[in-house]
C-alpha cells in the first residue's frame, strides 16, 4: 500500500474518532459507547501508521502483527 493511501486511511480513522467524540458531547446517554468507538478508531489509525513504518524500516508484516 502506498504512503498516500496509508495517510488517507489514518486521516479517515481520526476524522471518525473526532466525530464520535463530538457526538458524545451532545448525547450523554451514549457517551461511553461513543468514546469507546473513538478510542477504537484512534487505535486503528496508530496501528496503520505503525504497520507502515515497521514495514518501510525493513520489518515484516509479522513484526507488526506481533506488536498489535
């Protein structure tokens, strides 16, 4: 996957996380569920970046999977 595709995925994941946090501010009854979803989207973004840098630094996909 190209660097631009990775960065686009990260941007999308973080945008979704931000929307979850914003929605949580206006929906107290769903606050914790939305914050958990935001956390999961942020985790995906970080995982995507870690995977890209581990592979571009000479690591393998197995190294990335073991770190996750």
